[in-house]
């Protein structure tokens, strides 16, 4: 990676990497999920040191990390919507994917994917949230040890476009829960049971509806025992040994570029990998 001058006037931009080279000095940050054959990894040629001086101001509300290229938006309290806060919403999406993969991947564990809809379209987030809270209190009073994630999602098309429905991902544990029980407690509309696959975690919350979420409202809510995966770091050589029994299913690289004295230089190369454990028959 190139050295650049320390001038604040340097211009930074991100472009898709066309170079497959991974430096032997690279650092890997990866997510290790419970009971899941999937590993997600981020490989950085240069690891940021957590110094606030790495952040440069782009405009009134946005800052860019000079090392990683990440853009963060900081809104003032009087903003009325989340249109300028898409990056924060996308981070919530990423956390949601991690939560689903970390808690709903055990093939031996009973799990439900339930869609809760309304008898009349609900477009107001607060109204949908109030209905959800009433249902949640009833369900937890009857089954106090159930664990779940509830995802508030907007329809993207059709007759009820931009109205809200709720995806409930539920771990019943030893409780006897079925459609009739859920229907009994959700008396605000309809109940649909769907097939569940944790590998489709990215299905939830469509990117073209992110602007519909009011500022300060959550994409999802969860119970306490639904936890994030362990995040680990190691050098590239150790990581390659770790994933020797895994197949790489996707790879995408970006280069953080700087224009320093009129010359384009690559400051950091970041590569994102997805792996899935090989079938025992292939090993």
C-alpha cells in the first residue's frame, strides 16, 4: 500500500478492486456463528488504529475514514426523517443478518418463520409497533422462555405497497407453539407460517424501503438471549489454515484510493469473503 502525505486536502474515494492479490501482512476479521457452516470474513491490507484523526469531514453530517473508506452520518436531533442516515440503517441490516445466522442455524433446533399481517393496511410505524407490543406481552406471559427476532418490514409493491408487516423468527424451545396459538394472540390480522432457512437471512428488509423507516425507529426488536456472533481477528496465514475445509462462495474487493499531489494511490485494500463448510463426503 502507498504512503500518502498527511495533508487534510487529500481526496479519498472507493473503487471496486480488480486485483486479487492479498498481502501476507493482511489482517482478517471474521464472524464465527454458532451451529452454522458459514464464515464471513473481511481482509484488510492495513488495520485502522482507532485514531479519530483518521476521520475527515465530507459535509455537515458525513465523515469518511481515511483508512477503510467507511462513511458515517451523524444527524442533528431536529432531523425529521432517516433519508440522510442510510448508512446507519444498512449497519442495522448487517447486524440483523449476523443475529439470524448466529441464533437460527442449528438444524436440530425447532424454529418458526411467521409473518404477521394486519386486517387493514397499517402505514404508521408507531401503530404497527403498538400492535406488536400487545402481541409480544401476551405471548411472553404464556411462554416466558421463548426467544425471537421481530422484523418490521414494508411491502415494496402490490395493493398494499408501503404498508407494514412483521416477520417473527421464533425459537419455541420446549413450548408447544403452533399456528392456532399464534393466531389466538395475534388478533389484529392474519398469520402465515413459512419455511425457514437461515441462509436466506439477507432476504429481510429490502433496500428500496429503507427511506420509509422513521428516524429513531428500529428495523427489528429481539429478546435478550438472541446474541451477536463472536468476532475474531488473526493474520492471513492462520485464517487460511482455519478455512482449509471450507469453500469460498463469494468474494468482493474494494480499494480505498487517495489523490495525493495529483497522483492516485491505493491506501488500503479490503476484501470481503463468504465461506461454507465442505460436505464431509468432499473432504
